[in-house]
C-alpha cells in the first residue's frame, strides 16, 4: 500500500463526513444562498467547486437557472455529478474537469469560489480579478477565502503548512482587496469557532480515525491514524484561533 492510496482514502471528495470542504454550518450556508441574487433562468458558475454543494443548492432554488461547476479534481467532479443526478439537477448543472484559471466562460449572473484561490497564480487578488470578468454587469460573486485573525506564530504556520504571506492579511485587508478589484462588498460573514472545530473534526483528523476504526485489519490502519493525529495536532496545537475564513457577497 502506498502513500497515494492513503491520500485517496482520506481525500475530501471521498470523505462522507464533509458536506462542503470549508468551515460552514447548514444555517450559515442557507444564509449565503439566500444572500445571492440570481434571476429566474440565470447562469451560475462555481470555480474550484469541489463537488459543488453550494452550486447545486443555489441552482435548485432558482427556477430555470443553470450552473457550471469547474474543478481539476476528477474525484470531486465525479461526486458532484453523482449528487446532481440524485437530486434531478443533472440537466441543469454541468461539472467540468478543468482548472479554474483556464475557464473562459463569461456573462454569468453569479460566480462562486470558496477556498479555491490557489487555482490562480496570484492567489487572492488574481482570483478576484478573474471572478470580476466572469460575471455580467449587475451580477454578483460569492467569494470565500482565509485571513489571519491575528499575526500567526511559527507553530500556527507550521501546523497549517503555510507561509504568512499566502493570505492577503486581515479580514479588513481581504475586503479591501475585493473593493480594489472593482467589487462592491455587500455582505461579510466569517466562520465561527464551532464551524471551524466541526470542519476540522470531520476532516482528515476525524475521518482518518473513523476510517481506521471501521477497517481494523487494513494494512493502512496505523498510517491513517498517524495522519489523523498529525492533522489534529496541527490544528489544535497550531493554527486554531489564528486562521479565519470569510464569505463575501460582492456586487458588480
């Protein structure tokens, strides 16, 4: 058994504990969907969509609307396609295996991108510029990205496996970057501590432990538990309380 096999087992698209790959509760998600204005028959794109849970919910709530989900991970795309079929949305939502920065579609009423700025070479600011060109005048963007709640310590950066300048800065810096990209910031909400704790517990830390319990004789059982322990320590002993996540509804 290889590291690649363990990675596949614990990867987010194969994790049944995750509804979305971000710190987000059901209540918070409903409020974000309600805050986005899409006209009947409108067009939506989710760039770096993963399995497109928010995209599916947005399209499902707007009569005649259609959506494109774009992600480079074939496993995530397959999960999205399966969910669309199960909900009777496969004729209205198409999933595309493509990198977000290569997607050339424009004229959307709403563009969504949650935790996917790594898809663009210039990270946050480049992602915002790309999203700005994807929507028509009068459209909106739902954008999710990380920020530092306070200057991270060396342990926080080590636990996250990141450099301080990988994020645009504080929450205020993030909203200012959106305004600098030509957006009108309409709404800003942040993931609370419980959302973070549930997300991290249901991610590799918790899923690795649960998978190991369910597969006591599997040759990767101990490796899965070790991976879970590293992720748990990285969060609880590292970036918990330093890394925030914001959801911005932006007007064009």
